C-alpha cells in the first residue's frame, strides 16, 4: 500500500485510502512496518518519508507507530530523531524473543526502550507472546511460555509499557481457551492482539465478542477481559485485492474490531447491520442472508483446523524457522489431549481458581476439552458422538457449511452489483474446494496418527447409527440451519423421536436455525453445538408462556451449549399477541433439570423462567439481555453456578434501562397452589442490572427460605445489590 519511493514522489492514493478507511471505523493508530524486522532495515534512513506518512495519518486523526529492531529501539538517538520530525509519534510496537526475532521481552531491556520514549510521551507496545526462541526461557511449550516469562514480572514494567498477548492460548485461533496470561498481571498495562484478515473468507467477530466477555476470575467472578484492556491491536495481512482483504466479506473485521474497541458491549447483530447497510445497502433479503453467511463462516475454519481447543497436529510440524514450536498435546492411537497429567496440571495452574474450575471440569469445559483433558477416541461427548466421530464429523460439517455459504451468496444474484457478486462468488466457490482439500488432508493426518478409520466413524453418524446410541441429529429430521426456514417442526420431530425411544440426546450442529417454539420432553437432552444458533423467528413463537423453548411437567430434561439461543426477535413487554414470544426458556413443574454451558442473547421479557421446578442446575450459562435474566418462582433445590447474567440494556455502551439479573418471586403465577421457594444457592456468578441484580420478592403467596449468595460480583446496581421486597 506504500513504498518509500511513492511517498517521496507524492503517489499517496493507496495509503491515504487505507488510512481513511480505518479512521472511519474507529482505528486511531497504525503501525505500517513489518514486525518481523531484518537487521538491514533502518527507517532512520527514510525520515523524510516517515514524516510524510505521519502527516497522512494526522489528516485523519491517526497516530503513527513503528516496529524497529531492538538494536535501533535501544538507542536514545533513534527516539530523538523520530520525535524531531514527528512530534506526535506514538511509539514502538516491539516483537521480541519470538519466532526468528531476538531481543529480550523481559523488563530490563523493555524498560530501557520505554525510557527512550518517555520524555516525548511515547508508548512501548510489547507483543506478549514468545515462541520459537529458547534464549529467554527453557519452557518448550508455546501455551506456557508467555505465563512463564511475564507472570512473575508484574509491576516491573514502566508505566508507558503495554504488554499485548494474542487473543488465544496458541495463536490466532477461532476456538481456543483464553491465554493463561489474561488477567494474570494486575500492575501492568495489558492489551490484546487480534487477527483482522486471514487467507479464507471469515468473520472473526464472534470470537472477539466472546473473548471480550470472558471471565479471567483474577479478582473473583466478573473479571472480564473487556474491563482490563488498555490497548487492542489488529493484525492484518494487507491484500492487493480490491477490498484490501483476501475477501470483500473480510472487511467486516476491519469495521467490527474498530467498533468493538470503543464499545465492547456492542452486539454482533448491530455491527453486522451497520456494516452490511454501508457496504451493500438496506435490502432486507441481502441483510438477512449476509448475516447468516457471516455467522457460519468462522465455523468452517474452526472445524477444519481446531478440535475443541486442540491444534497441535497443525502446529507441531517441524518448521525449519522455529527453534521450539511445540504444543503440549498428543494425538495418538490412545486419544487426544495433554501429553501427561503433570502437563495438564501446569496448563490449568496458569489460570485463577474460578476459571480453573471451569476448564478443569470435563463437561463444563467441554468446548475446550482437548486443551485440558486427555480422552480416548471412544469417549462419548454430551452431543452423543464419540470423540473420534466428532473429529471426522466436524470436518464433514465444515465442508457442508462452506457449501451453504456459497449457496446463500448465489441466492443474492441480481441484488448485488455484478462486479462484487462475481468476485465474491469465485472466492466462496474456491473456499468450498479448499475446505474439501483441507478435510481430506486433515482426515488423512488423523488416521495416520490415531489408526482410527474416517469411514467407520462417519458410518456411525448416519441417522440409524446415531439412533442406536440414543442420539438424534436435527438435520436428519429436515432442519436446514440456513437462517431462512422455520426449523421448529424438524427440531420437534427429533425431540419426539428421542422421547419415544425412551430418551437420549437431540443434537443441533453448527448452523443458523430460525425457529418457532421448541417443545421439550422428559428424558431428552437438547444440545446446541458450538456454532449452532437457535434464533427466534418473528411471528412463529406461540406456546405456553410464549417461549422459544418450553416444557411442562417434565423430568430429567437438559439443555446444553456451548451454542447460542438468540431471542432478539422476542419482545421485552409482557403484553404479547399470538405468534409473539417474550421468553427464551420457560419450564413449569419440571424436576431434574439442567441448563449448562449455554449462551443466551436477548431473552425477551425473561431469558429463563422456571415455575414450580425442583432439583435444578443452571451452570456456566451466559445471558446478555435487555430485560430480566433468570426468574425462579416457587422453585426448590436449585444451584446457579459460574453464570454471567447481564440484564442491562445499553445504548452506545451506556446503561439505558434493563431488568433484574436474578429474581426469586413467590406468586400464584399459573400454579394451582402456593409452594415455597427454598434451598437455592447462587455462587461464583457475575450479575449486572440497573435495577436489582438479585431480587427476592413475595407477591401475595408462598415464602422464600434458604436463599444463599456466595462469591458473586454485582455491577450497575440501580435499586439495591440484593433487594428483598414484599407486596
């Protein structure tokens, strides 16, 4: 996008267009130099051009940073020369002790560099991940190196140093646990480096919104990443393609990360709506179709190149440029996971006790199972598949999702200008072929390492093969997951078949399932896999208490994630008409209930309502809604643990109304007799509400007994942290 010669001769169009684009999305600084510096690179020989470049950025309110070699950065004369020409120069972005780069990333050297910038107000951003260079630590495993180097150095860095690790434990991974170093340094300014563009068409937005809301537990529940970030960096591989990215669809990442950096509470749907409107217009069909494509896109790469947090087979490949480039995992005929119990303990010990409890539980942490638990290939997961079936099945689903993206894009022919339509069509068709090649390569590698047959595993995933093991895939019952069809009938058929067979698991694989009401049955576990979104369809939710998911008089019923229940089409008012829903999940007189590992985005008037239920577990559930989060009415023996319930409605990042996070209500609500609410524990939770995060209320009947809060953080209190009222 620029060269020294172009800057000298006044040919600034490309760089000016690029800077203007980034500034319009909220970016306020650019480091346009190659981070993998060469000792022969000396930008001091080009200060005239650097000054011109800084002037272009200044025209758009942006600041220039540079990534020099550590030898140049250590010299006070370097900073002096820079600031003489560019007084508003931002500072350095340093890559030290990683891959091929030398330079010590620890405080003695970093502080010397920071001290050269301090007199001018400059910052030193240090990329806080180090691997492929054993000079500064004997630790060979890349998932442990940052914690090993930096955790003991908290408080030793200068106040103009920002430590910036990557947004995942291994690399820029679409599905991985947060780095062990997140939140570990309490006295050091921290940031994160997130990827903007890769070689495949993919939105990284879901990953980023997930990461910003992740709880490090460093200061107890509610220690979210978004509360501790002083800097967010985006890394882009600038493409010569017309849209600056490998695909025009990837431009949503430039726009979205700029928006999230300033308002981390902005919803994914809002960002997609803004970007699509500005890029493709306001055609409702284009809007809905593109949103579905973007939601599906990250699952293709995740299912091909990750396995529940494990990525070793793709990284441990003997790269000649890496001195040490190991992951702490094994893939063998015995199974997949950490190479030893001792290494598993070291991986978990990086995290605060609360997060250690989440990741260390095989079910609660199943989304990243292979990051922390060695499991044999025949281990049966909550989705009803064995581990090896899930590996190969996920690869097949990735190819299907890539094909679905291409088909959805094809449906927009005539609604998008011919040039962009044809250009993106070619990219998506190539993406399908690349997905097939990657699937075949990965399957071959897994077979070689494990001795487990791909053909045999896939044969067991047919409708009849799964049914023999009590598992029912909603796709086999006609669910499309394309964001357009009403998949409620297909999902309900799968639930009915499961119930008729005596119970089991109903599996919802990755996809966008727009749906009317889903009716639960006894002895059925409904599992939304990672990447599966069950989205309320406007005008189609019509059931008891107008709920997206509902059940009455049931026993042994479970709803598991880590997928998402999206109730953005539900209304927040309790005044509802036919076909209009106002609740995410509603359960009445049910026993032995579990809701675990689920994400709920907007729950209407109430995200979860339990009425007259007993023996209930709500664990590791994240709720972000603009009204009430969880209502427990006349329920008994309930445990709520490791849940994040944010019931704050926000406008431009500021609280603007909302509901109660957890409400314990004793009322005659649809029950024929009054029952006491008792033996309810809320522990290790984060509650946010502009009203009462915890409300205990008696409304004419019943009583409240033995309600206990433990180790729970409360934010945005409007009335009271815990409100006790009687009406």
